C-alpha cells in the first residue's frame, strides 16, 4: 500500500485528495469551503470585501486555519494520516504572502497551539493580494518602462505585465505600504506558502507557478534581475531561487506528526499553481489535449512544445510541472458571473442547466457582454454587464435567455482568445466546479464545434498534487499513474450539433462587434 496526498488551496476552498497507488483508487476526497466553514473571515467566495472593486485580497490566516480544520476533520473521520508516503499540492496562482520572519527562521511550530496563532505574528502585510485583483495598472506600466517595454516583459516571462501577477502586486505593496515592505524578509506564492506550512521551513516557488509573477526568465528558469529591480528594491533577497516542480522542499513538520499522526520524515514535494497542477491531474502533460477549467476563474490551457507567446498579449506561458511549458488563458468572469445570473432569477444549478434546452442556439440574437467584474481577457478595468436584443431580454425579463446569453458569451470569448494555442483540438476536456453542468457542456461543445468530455476524477488540481508526489517520491511513471487515475468519464460525451454552426457564426460576429465597441469606449 502506498498513499500520496495532494492538497489544493484554491480560491474558495482547500481540498485534500489521497490516492492509493497499489490499489489504484482514490481513498480520500475532502474539502473545507472558506465561506461556509470559516465564516469569521468574512469571505464568502474566499475574497475580502473592498470598497474598490479592483482590489481583491484574502486573509492568508484563513488558508492556515483551513489546513488545520481539514486535517482535523479527516482525522476525526478515522483516516490514518501515517499511511501517507508523500505530499504535494497546488495553490491559486499569483496570490502573495509577505512574512517578516522567513518560515525557516521561525522555529519549529509548537504542537500545543493552532498554527494560525503561530503564523499571525509572522505576517508583515495583513492581507494577500490575489488573482482577482486588477488594481496595479500603473505598476505594470512602470515595470514595463523600466525594462524596455511590454514586449520585453512578454518575451522574457511569457506574459505581458499583468495586473493580477505577483510582480506588479509586490510593487504596489512597496509603494503603498513601504514600512511593511521594508519589514518583509520572505515573499511566498500561495503554493509555496502552503508547502512551507507543512514542511515548517521556507519552501521554494516552483517553475510552474513562478512563471505567473512577471519575474521569471522562462528560458533560464531563474528570476530575472532587471525585472526584480524594476519591481521593488531588495526583492531578490526576499525570494528564494525557484526550483523544478519535482524538487523535495522538506519533510513534514513535527507539528503535523504530533497533532495528526503523519509519519515523521514524510517528503513534501514543491507545490505548484492550481492550473499547472490540473495539467498533471488531467493527464495532459504532453501537447495535444485542450483543457478548460471552470472554477472561480475559467481557464483554457494545454501543454506546449516550447515557450510560444500569445500575439494578442492576453495569454500566458507557465511551467509544465512535468517539464517544459504550458499555455494558459484566464477569464476572471467565470463561475461568479454564472452565479450572479442564477441568483438573480433564483435558479439552482439544475434549473440553470435546463434553461439551455428551453432556448435555442444563437439565443434569437440576444447577446450579453458578461463582465460582472473587471476582466483580464480581454483587459477591462471597469466592470459592466450589457444586454442587446429584444426589449424583454434587455430588461432581464427572460431568465432562460439570460442563462443562455451568459454561457454563449463566455464560450465565444474563450474561443476567440484561445486560437493562438494552436491546432483545433479533437476534444475539449473540462474540469472545475461547473464542469459537470450539462447546460454548460452543451454550449461549449456547440460554440467550439468540438466534442466535450469530463474526467472520472473531477478534482484535477488536488489529484495533480497527489500524482506529482507519487511520481517524485514513489518513483512511479507518469504513464502508469495516468493509466490508474486519469480516465474520461464514459457517461459524459457531448457531441457538437452541426446545425448550430450558422447561428454561432452570426452570434460570434455580433459578439466581436459589441466587444470591440466596448473596448474602444473604455480602454
Ligand atoms: P475554485 O477551485 O476556484 O475554488 P471550484 O472549481 O471549486 O473553484 O468551483 C467552484 C464554483 O463552481 C462555484 O463558484 C460554483 O459557482 C460552481 N459550481 C458548482 N457546482 C456547479 C454546477 N452544478 N453548475 C455550475 N456551476 C457550479
Ligand atoms: C490563472 C489565474 C486563476 C487562478 C485561480 O492565471 O489567475 O486561474 O489560478 O484559479
């Protein structure tokens, strides 16, 4: 028997998935939801409220407390943590944690007190900027100007300077909270922070997630010193050198051995970003598969042969945790936009899905620009939903058409901005909280004119962590691991309906036109 644990500290929850590689099955799949289970953090969707809609931060102590809560809950269910032979995991990308004492210098965690109490005094900045934040446009411009322009940043790091990326966010902390920045001795991504908690030492950032900071030279795999200097003074002293994703960053801290019964010496493998981890959890480490994650954000991603950048400047190149690179495009208006439409009409997810069979592809020309919040693809720093079409639709009096409109617009926006990834895929494989919604699957299949599938194990990011631990610690090959744990669900096979092509050609033209008008007005 060999158990491997994958953790995923995502936007709205912390989940744990354990695989048994001998029996080739999942033996644990459990999660703590930040909004429901930790209401005192006042973050129903994992994000703190803010008067400025561009500012999105989270309380890092919420992630710490979630870890203790999750491990306690699973232990109380009778699960034996000592069976776990290796641990890895993932975090929502780009978010940053600022510490005045490096974890390595903080001394061993005391098993007598909850971790959250021991972390509180280590924070130099109380709240963590996270990926939904779009408040750093001026910092992006300043960084670009200092290193010779946006194109230079794109060619070095695989991404234009992007508001939610960690470098611009660090620069904003330096500018707006100079004393807190001065007091900071170590900066983590959510992924390396979670790994550091478990290891009780300072875990390095991996190349997969590190590529989402506007700081990493993709080709050398090292921080770029011009970008570090352009971002904030003394930044190189506050970041450990990045490491390959399979690197062991420590062994489990005594705290977890004494409190939960983990086996002393259990290796911790570097954590990665949730999207790079999902690439592994979907068995897609070689180019060829096209993946869509429908979580809080929607993302389209794929493994790639080399670091080819998006000519339109919206996409990113991240590290593939199995080596090489991956492409990714992120859409901020994902599940929370769908939730807003559902809530407006009091629809549960099953009624939301049914709205698709009650309406027609192309939505009789009714169209929505679904930017309930600011958007990263395309770049829109002002939120705003616009409806076009029949008077009833425009007056929000047609619930089913509104549902179809948000889904069609999201799918058209994804299709339009994912062209650069390369050849039309044979199929699209979905993951994330919304991926099992039949209405969403139908619209994506028709808009992309491509079959849609889902995987039998849905929690791809946590599974990716468990598989990475099994690969690094258990010496199991990717091929064997994917054969055992990654299979398309035979019950979900959504074929595109060819008769919808002309309706979507027309709607796509209308969408492009309205979007172009909006962009020319606002940017
Ligand atoms: P994250 O990893 O970003 O925290 P998840 O992948 O867990 O997010 O997805 C959470 C989201 O999934 C919720 O915001 C919710 O809107 C959405 N969701 C959950 N179930 C459904 C469903 N049946 N249909 C559509 N959306 C769903
Ligand atoms: C990717 C991105 C989001 C977060 C949260 O660039 O910002 O997908 O990783 O899931």
